């Protein structure tokens, strides 16, 4: 018996010694700065396709710089820690952006279309009617309670806070950081929650969000202003300027601003969503890139020695995927990755080794874009499948070629390509094969054209109606506290880990 006790004691001592040598399992309070990057709808296939697309661009600019396009590297994939995230909502096997981003920001699993509220909150009444009138809320009293966000927790510790997006600043992802509402479509009410002094202002924001940039002028300017969706004549921009905010509405204005001297910054660059990156560049639009907005935001926020929390969203990745326009989705993913690269370079100068800064990159949900066939190495990701053995175009049962990227579902009206019009992007004709009984022959179609729409398996009829996917998404992390992000976890647990790493 004495021998058994002695062996047990020795084993416990050895285990204790090994534990002292192992790295700590927790990262409490290491990160006083947090930059949370969210690629809206950026599922694993989108990430991989964007990497290959980047490789094609690199090889076109520098022939021979890569063995093949597949060997390219995204900045997000260079982060040393990774995890897989489950995204389902409280009432949906497939989530929408509101509860998925809210889960990251609050740790609460909630219903679809609900933004940063308690779990019992409903976005619709008993008959299924949404709690909105125009873009104002009709949420009844008692329908849930606000759930505290990471941004609010940071503000409570005296840290600076900001949200940047290529969507409207009141869209689901940015709104989840600072607003609380039972239905995500109450954009006017969401805007009011960001404005110090307004009756609907979110008092948990203290003296206000330090940086808020993206689209969405239509919810901040009075009803009488062209394009406004407000139901009153209140000028929310003027209210914020009166509270010390610098206001910019053009990319050139943002570029000229010395943001290090701006106490608070509001940037609203478009009436609704900002332009897709492809169109912003090709049409030379006076809008900032996501990287531009990110670095200017850091100019404002990083001056606070107590730290900061910044959320950066590549929001239009999702919109291009809904439209089954893979090229714009990939261009926006690369613009998102560039913002990550810019932020990391910026913070390495401010905080060498990211000893006090946590970088998290993830997505709120997947889409149903998939890889197709057995393409040869180096095959254009937006092209038709060329077989890896013969190099010839792969064909379907009817002898017609098909593209590498396709969608499980999407809106494909039975119409000729010339009638496919995208009003938001300058009335350009989409190149979209008609969805009749049989597939069109793509042999002579340039599937790499800016406006080509990928084929879909299930025709939902309406353009832009492709649905989210329910698959797990990826998370990448680097810097202070990043080592605790690993394995497979629920989206609500990401909140817990960021809060732990940041000591919130």
C-alpha cells in the first residue's frame, strides 16, 4: 500500500513539473487592443478561391513568382492560430448575419434577424409580421433585453472603440457592436442609437463610438434630403458634429484628414452600401478602400493608452455571393485581406510583436458556393474546368463545359443574358445563362468577365436570392491571447475568449 501511495505522489509531482513547463492555457488580460475582422459570408471555399485568385494576379504581374496560383498566400492565413466555428442561430440551422455577429459580440445565442438582445427576443409578431415600419422599429416593450457587447465592455474600461464596414454602418454586422434591436431592419432606430444626445441613444456607449465609418447616409440625413429613408427631419450628422465628431463623406476627404488629431470620426461615404471593390477601382469612385478606413480608424483609436476595440467588416463579400457573382466576391475578399495586412503592419510599429494586441479574423456564416470538377493545377479559378490529366475542358452529360465555381442555389430568371440588369452597379448587363430545361453552352462565354454570374443548382428565381450556407467557418488569430483560439467551438464561445484575452 505504501508503495502505491509513493508512486502516485511521484506521478503527481512529475505532472506538476510538466505543467510548469507548458504554456499557460489562458490569456486573461493580455490584449488591451483588439481588432476583430469579420468577412461577411466568407466561408472556406471563398477563402480558398480568393487565395488562388490572388495567385493569378501575382503571376500576371510577376511571371514565375509562384510555382502555381494555388501557392499564393493570404494575410489571414498567415496568422498562427486557427479554429472552426459553428454558426447556427437559436431558431435557424442556417443563420443570418444579425444573430451570428451578435453571438460573437455578446456571447448570446439568439433568433434570426435579432441584434444583440437576450435569447427570447423575437424579430416578428405572432402572425409573422416583422417589427418594422419602413426603416423604423416597432419592437414592443418587453420583447427582450439588451445583451452587453464587447464594444460596450471596452468603452466601460475607458478604451476607445470603433466600427468600420463597406456596408451601411447600421447593417447587421456593425450594428451588432453598438446597437440593440429586435429586428435588424430598423435602420433608422439603429442609427439613432449611435448618436449622443438623441432620445434613442445607447447610453452604454458613454461619450460615443470614437470611430464609425461605412455607407448609410440615408439613415442619418433628414427626410427631405434626396435619398433619405428617415421618417423625420432630424439631422443625425449635425447632432454628431455638435458632439465633436469630424465628419467626412468622400474618400479624398478622409485621405486629407489628420485622424491622429480627430477626437471622434464619422465617415458616411454613400447613401446605402459602399461600392464593390472592383467597381470602386475601375470607376475611380471617390470612396476609401477598407484598408484606408482601417488605418484611419487606427489613427484615432491607437492614441488611447488604455487600449481600444475595433471591428472591421468586409461586408460586400456577402452581397456578391448572394448575387452569384463570384468575381466581385473574390475581389472584395482580397480587399478585406489587404485591410488585415495594413492593420497588422500598422500595429507592429505601434506594438512590436503584437504583445498587447489581439487580431481575430473570422466570418459570420458560409454561403453555398462550391468547387466543381477536377481542374488542373493553375486553372483560372473563374474559368471553366480543364481536366488535370488531359487538359481538355470537362463536359457534362450533354457535352457542355462547366465552371469551377458554382452555387447550390440562386436567382436565375429564365431570360436572355441581355435582360439581366444590375441597377446598383450602373445598369450593366449581367452575363447569365438562361435557366431553361437544359444548361446553356458556355463554350464561347467568357466566364471571367466582371459581370458573369455563376450557374446554380436550384433556381430561386429572383436575382440576389442565393442563400447562406450552414457550414462551419474558419477563424484565424494572432497576437496577445491568440493561443486560446483553437479547435471547434460555438460562435458564442468566441465572445468568451475575446473577453478573456482582453480582460474585459
